[in-house]
C-alpha cells in the first residue's frame, strides 16, 4: 500500500515508517521539525544522538534497498497538507503529527494555545484534504488513553451503550482529559467522528497508552537509524525516565503517592498495532476506536520494577516521592478494555526484567549525555513553579489488571 506517515521525524513516526517500509509498503514521511525546535527552547535533547530526517531516509534506503519519499510541510498550512496528500495519493495515513506532551501544553498560555491550535487545526486540515482529494484513504490517528481520564467505571473502547429514561443508545465514551494536550486529542476525536459520519471518510482512532522502549528491529540495523528517546520532565515518559534516573544515580521521582495507574505498551507493539489497523480497514463512513495498550501499572509499581532490575546489575537505586505537579487522582479505579487489537492478532511484548535490563544497558552506553537538571518536574498544573518538595509515600491502591 501507499502509506503517508505524518510526524515521520518523531519517536514513533520514524520507527513506524521503517517498519512498514520493511514489509513492502510504499512509504512517505512528512514533518515540519517543530519538535526539534521545542527541544531547543527547553535545552533538552534525545539521549541517543539522532541524524536529520533527510539523512535517516538516505540511510534507510541504503540499508533496506527500499525508497522512501520525504515531504517538509506544516499541517497547520492547509495548502501544504493538501499538496502532499494530493501528490502522494496515499491509501492510508498514519497521523502522529502533533505536539505530544502534556507538560508542554501546561507550561504557559502561549504553549497551551499553541498545542490546541497546532493539533486541532492540523488534524482538521488533514480531514478536509482527505475529503477533497483522497476520500477513500484510511486515516489511522494516534489518540491517547488520557482522553478518558480515570472514571470509576470500566473504560470501553471508544463507545458506551447507555440506557436513559427507557431509551438506549451507543454514544462516544465520556471524556475527562487531564491536560490541555489531552483536551486537544478529545477535540480531534470529535472532528474525526464528524468527518466520518458526514463526509463518509474512514478512520481508526488509536487511544494509545504510555509507550516505552528504545529499539526496534529496524533502528538496530545501523547507528544512524536511531529514534528520539527522551527522559526529561517534558517529553520523557515514566518508565523511560526511571531507567535514565537509575543509570544517572538520581532517585526515581515518583509523583505523589504513586498510585496513578495507566496502560503501557512496548514500542514494538505500537508498530504492530498500526500495521493491524491498516491491514483491517474500516468501511466508508466508519469511525472506530481501539484502546492500544497491553498492560496496566501504577507509577509506583514501575519504579519498583526498575529498582529491582537495576539492583541485579549492581546499580543502587533510591525511590523518592515528590509533590505531584499534576492535578489528578492518585488512588483510583482503573479497568480499561483493550480487546479489539488482540482479536486482530496482536501478540504483546509484555514488560519483563529482560526488557528493563536491555533498556538500562542501552542507556548506560550514553550515560555521559544525561542532563540531570532536566529530569525533575518543573511544570505545575496549578501554575506554581519551582523545585518539587518531598511527599510522604503511601501504599498504592491495587487496580484491576488488564
């Protein structure tokens, strides 16, 4: 198939492009390199040095013997988005092309407005371009499990059947997003649902959990094919950050009590989920939602897993509870369904000591690049700023395992 990857320079976009190319698809990547500018603003950078997208495309073509096209375009510019889609004529689009960080969206007014404008307008431009030039193209959109929040009921896959005053209907699952970034994803979902219902487009909304991991089969082919692994407080995710802290000799900073429970998945499973969605497209006019994660852990449990495995490698680790910079429930019920991708054939790579050990070894290779001053949380949801104070640890409430 002809597949266009939006956000092809990113942590997930670049490995996805190589993964699908290696499986025989004709791939094009599109990016405006904004993420690299945001990193420069905050003085953060990926742990493993990464080449430019232009260089990585050339390296991939040399390593794989397959061609890959590259578009430099900003999705906020409708003309640029339209031109790329019209030129490439994709049969499927994988949409990662958004500002991906909750902390970044909560830093200040300008970044909050930018996040919503960038994400919502960019997606709406893509939808309109599909309507005008590629109405049969399948849009695979990266959403987030964060759209749901932490309701005190089971989280279904996108929709909930409701009975009210003697009548019944199946409606989009209620959303309780936890940041300006997550709000932008909710707006995206509504716009995509509208486009499918009214314009007859077809889309799969992948509500993804927290991704961890450094390597895929394709990034391991050559040093220059690495993807952007972050460990800082803005773009780094919990497990990745904990592993970097362990190697750097910094206490693992668990926010609050550590009972916040979320869905997690290996980066390799992200690639497989994308492939499964593309191989099994929805019908014209259908908007569907897959919850894309494989396991649930509390933040405190992740820290304990890293502490245990680091100890096996002779790395002494401390766990420190810090004041939670976010406004979120720290003790809550969490039971989210994630059956649809399993039914399509996903065979998960579950988190294991072996995987954590491999991540720690990989990070050790670049330990001299860890900037210790970019790890502690500086962005507070309430608007306060400054160093995080210590918080008294508490036992995490056990959440149902999925």
